[in-house]
C-alpha cells in the first residue's frame, strides 16, 4: 500500500507540521509492504454536546486517511474528559459529571458520523475508559516515570500559568501522559490533532517508546478561523457554524465569512486537491473568479455535506431570495434565534454579543454598525449597545441591507 504523490499531498493538505519530518511517508510505505492499513488515531474528549465546523477539520483529515485505505481509530475520551484537556486554557477546567460526559459522548459520536466512513473495515471506535479505568497505582507510577516535571512544564500554557502563579492541578499534569497511553493502547501509527495538541501528541511518542512500541507520526492541523475571520471558531465567542444547524443557517453563515479566509475554509473543509485550491486562489487573485460565486459554491458544498443536496439547493434559493432580491414577507421567512442563559444582564442584553453569534459579525464591527445606525429592531434604529431584553421578545432584527431577519424569543 505504498503511497503515491497525489495521495500524500491529500493526506498532508492543511497540515502545519508532520513530525518527525519524512516519517509519514516511511510509515505509509512500511505498512504497504506489510499489507496492512496505517492506524490513524484521533482522540476527542466529550466536554461539550455539539461539534462545529472547526471540530470537523481533523475529522475530515481522518476521513481522508480512510478514503486512502487506512484505519481510523476514533477515541472517545470518556475517561480523560473527567480531567479536561488543559491545552490552550489559562485556568483549571471545572470537572464534569459522569452523566454529562456520557450524554456528550453519544451526541458527539452521532455528529461525527456525518464526516466519517462507518465501515468497520475503516473505522474503530474506542472509549479510553476501557484501558485507563483498570490502571492500578503501580501502573500509574510506571506511567508517571516516563517523563519529568521539567518536561511537562515545557508546555506553553503550563509555563505561562506557572510563571503567573496560576493554579495547575496534578491531574492536569497527568493528562498528556494519559493521552500518550491511549496511543500505546491502540497501537497508533499516526495521531491527528490541532496545533494546540502538538505537545500532547509528541508526548505520545515518548510514552510509546517508553512502553517499547513504535513511535507514532504526529500531524498537526490548522485551526479553523470563525465566521469573524479572526479568532478560532468557538461557541464561547459566538463565531461558530454548528454541524447540526438548519441548512439555511449553515448556508448563510458560510456566506458571511470574510473573503480573506475563504481559501482556508476550502483547504480545511473540502475535498479539493491542493492543485485545485491553488487554481482557485489564482483565479480569485487575478479577478477571473468572483469571490461571491466561489463562496456560494463553498456554502452549497458544506451544506450538502451535512444536510444533503436537496436541502442545500433550497437553502441557496432562500438565501438568494432574501439577500439578493430583498424578499421577506411572511412569518415563514423569520429565522428563530434564542437568547441563551447569561445573555440577560439585569434586564438588558449586550447587543454586539448577539450580533456576533447570530450574524457572524465581529464585536468591533457590530459596535461600528450600531454607531452608524445600521442596526434596527422592529424597524427602529438602535442607538445603544445595551438594549432591554424585553424589547427582543418576538421582535425582528436587521443588520444592514445584506443580512437576514431573525425572529427573537426569550430563553
């Protein structure tokens, strides 16, 4: 199962680093000689109930390995979720209940099926409680002997928190070791993750070597920017596109992304080859391709991927009616957006936060539009960033000529 250049380009598309350099090709060639698929690991902790397009970047990469004939090993971190991955956070995470973790795990797995091939020959789904829960204290001692405190403190987030006298629990120190032990348990040849996972995945190589196993190749993937085009996609910042969002919402949110990040979305979320993406980028650069047409193509492809061709076509038609032709006449044209717990601040809501979540605007852009009179509620221009929450009950909001209306209800 030796890899050809085109397949290799596809497998590394959107990857920031392949470590150690040159090892991926060797792994693929060796597996081909042995007549077996490469085992490609992706671990996900079910710390939230839903996934968004940012999560699907590594899931898409995992699918590409499946399509190339390799075995995806999806690890549901029901045990490590009890600790919480400290990657990229500035304080100790709150611990989740077992019931919450189990419910999140079911939802996450159901949504992952929208990306992965469920053929048992191409997919192995494991829960790391299978091998982590039986560990006894001597086993933990052995695992902790694989590295040093100094090595763990090399992590950027740990180093910063240590320097700023912020708490770091011993459980968080243990997390990279447990993730590395996952690689031992499933005999991973390759591990996928975002750039924020680099330390943990490299620690997996250390743990595998310590237990006498071949060390995995580490592939770090780009982090998908959110609909604001600046910050990483995240529910906490409101700049996300959920995989379970209605087709019209998904299509509209993709159309709202800045032109500057469109190529990144194509590269990380679609099946276009590197050559096709290069051609697309040249066309956008020299003006032979119109950005709006290519963004519509992207929105149609992503919506069809998660909802089907028919739903994508209907979403595009509705988008064109509302945004290009200015048609909006019936209650059916309203898109419901709920206020979430925490939005209400003593009877008022911070409007830029809502505009960021519902329209994909950055908060600075939302503030600018408010200042310029570009935001209206039930036809009345908004002049303040704080508005009474009661004024949104059953109201419609408009943010400029090219944005949709929303029917609003209280949480």
